[in-house]
C-alpha cells in the first residue's frame, strides 16, 4: 500500500464465497462476545472473541482491520500493518545448502509450508501428493546418485517427511518399503496434535521423529539438523519412547506388554489433557480415539461401538453430564457403555451428580497413572465375568453403587505395590531461588516415566495455551462476562494441575471461585472486588512468564 526506504505498509486479505454478512451484522463483528446471529438456532458457531482479539493485535501494531461483504456473494476480511524494513542483510551461506527433502502430503498448504521454510535455508524440496507417488519417486532416484551429499555418500534425499493424515495410508508399510531402498535419509512423520500418540508409536517402529502440524520453523530446523548434519537429538530412533518405567512396574501394569482390545473413547476438550491421558493409556497398553466435546463423542459413539468412555465433565457444546444422559437415552437399556467421569471438582455432591447422569465411575484430575490402570483393570474384570461383552445392564442396576470415591486414595490405603519408585528423568535445576515451588517435581517425574519427552512437550504447549486462556479471560472480565471467566479459569486450573504448575492451579481455582460468586452477587458489590480478580490475572501472567523462562533456559540443559 505504501513503500519508502524505512518501511512499508502491507495489506493482507482473505476472501470467501459464503453467505455474506449484512451491514448491521458487520457492525458487530469486531465486538467482544458479539455474534452476527445470536439466536438459539444459529448454524454457525464461535465465541465472538476471535475477531476482537485480531482487532486488538492489529491496532497494537499500528494497523487497521475491516471487512467488505455482500449477502449471498461472500466476504473479504482485511488488515493493513506498517512494517519496518531491514536496512542491511548479511550475506550468509544457507545452513542446509545442497540438502534435499521429499515432502509427502495430500495438503498443498502443508507441502508449501515445508517447501518455503526448506528453501529459505537452502534445501531443495521434492513433493508427492500420495504415498504411492512418493515410493515411485524414491524407486526411480534411490540408486541414481543424482546429487552428492556433504559426507561424500550418495543419497537421493536427506529426509522424507510424510503426512500421517493422508487417506488410506499404512505408515508402517510405507516405512518398510522406504527402508528397503538404499540412499534414503531419516523418515519423519507430520501429524495433528490430536493424533500425536500415533506418531509416538511409529517412532518405535522405524520413524526417526515427528513434527506437529502446523509445522513450525524451529522444530523443522531441529529435525533437519539431526537428519542432515547429525547434530542435536531430535528423537532417537528407538529406546526413548518411555523413560523406562521400572521393570517390575511395567510388568504389573501391562503383564503381556501387548495392546489391549478394549475400545476406549476419550472425550476431553483440552488438547494438553488429551496428550497426557493418551500417553498414559499407551504405556498401559491401550489405544483411545478422541473427541473434543460431548457432541463429537455422541457422533463417534453412533458410528462405532466403544466399550468404555473416559468423559470429561466440563466441555463446550455438551458437557459430560448431558452427554452421558443422552447416551443412556439412545441405548435405552439395550446396551450399557461404561462411562468413567474425569472431574477436577472435589466438591461434595460430585459423586451423586455423576451417578444421576448415568456414569459408572469417576477419576479425579489430574489423572494418576496407577489410578487409571486400576480403573481399566476393574472394567476388564467386569467384562470377563459377563457373557456379552459390555452389553450388560448390571452395573447401574446393582444395589451398591460401583462409583469409587478416588482411585488414588484406594491405592494408597491398600499400599499398592505397583506405585513406581521415584526415578530421575533428566530434569535439571529443580532447586533455584527464582523457581522454588513453581513446579511440581513429582508430577513432572510421573509424566516423565510415561514418556521421557512428555514433560518438555507439555510445558511447551502449556505456555501457548495458557497465554490464550488468560487473554480470553481478560477480555471476558472487561465485558463482565463472568460465565466465560469461570469457564476459562476452570480450564486453566485443570491444565496447570495436569502439567505440574501448582501455584498457577491455585490462582486459577481462586479466579474460578470469584467468577462463580460474581454471577450470584448484585452488580453493585461486584465493583468492589473487580480489582481483586484483576490482580489474580496479573499474578497468573507473572507465574506464566516464570514457567516460560524455566522451560526455555533451565529445564533440559
């Protein structure tokens, strides 16, 4: 839009050919918690926060944002920002000059992202849309010596990156065929956050590592340093999937070290909590499909038969209680799918609330590995004692409720011998003046016994997710939308406890408590305590900064 020696003003626009937005609707778009269609039957969802946050970010950069739209034709959203020019660019040899990659994905956007980054660093990038296309290219070029690698060995490519979300892809078979060829570098998977557990499993079957989409420059560079230069440690090929649960413990949790046939559905809206539970299930020998809310869970339950559902109680769209009630209505007594509630509430009456909704059991969050193992073994025993697998109605019809109060307490009282001995997992600098008490060492060590890379990965994801939760809570506070403040606080409380940040978990619990109180107090008294809730948000932000600093500078070396 404008250009001079010091800077330039760039215009970005995104156009669609959708239903369009009326002039009156356009006026609401950039307001917090405002919907173009606010009726109960609206078809297009959203919280009403996304564009409000975009507006704040653009204005902080000194730019402008807007929309042009016509009903029935479509919309064009745009923003313009002034940017300073880099006055002098140093001439550097690209760090991956001469390296060659093969990127396999059905998504043109994924291929373009990797290609753009790789070319910036001097690498050459070949592309294939299908696994068959990739194998065909590799077969044609594997033995031709089409370029010379820096270590004087002939290779046709330094690394193969394959998207696990391609339809009809058998990743294990693809890996075996690639390995049968010569002159092929490491094999790296690209996967969504929700399917990360599948990538973890593949790393014990020949894959050298994986990248979570959207592919980030720092992670791709790290992977290429390992693949091309042999530097750093981006996922050893074998032996680091878990940190080595003590052998006795591993035997007691999964005696045959085999995959259970139990069909599990995890209904959990928080991606970090999903990662933790899926990783815990994997080390116990179980696999789970994931749903991000109650409606998604019902859709999956309608499509296929599950034996057991791990049901988060607090989810958007449909919470765990409503989802279970609807499930029982659908089953109509002809079938009984076991439902284990996952709840961070430790309040009186929670047990009865779960029972009333039709749940069979519950686990306290953050979920303990041994407690989860005990719960699953219990239901496998129930299955062995029934004639028709999980299609019995004995659990809820029993005179004595099957709902346990707390599996962890039960295990501790019983002196369960399967609780593993505390072991070192490579976490460094735990005792430091600036970080005393900030992190829960025991919780992170427990996660590290599930997978040695899990604490690092979770804290990295936690920082970004927590920043978004706090930003949303702050905007909700300004709008005095206490219900949203409560939801964000509850979400943050659970995540903090799960990744081992107890100070932030306590602050989030206090934020949740105050938000609940504001919903029942008259507006006149709310004004007296808003400063208090603002202080909680400031303290949460301060602690988050310390967590980020710890993760980036001290945690792993």
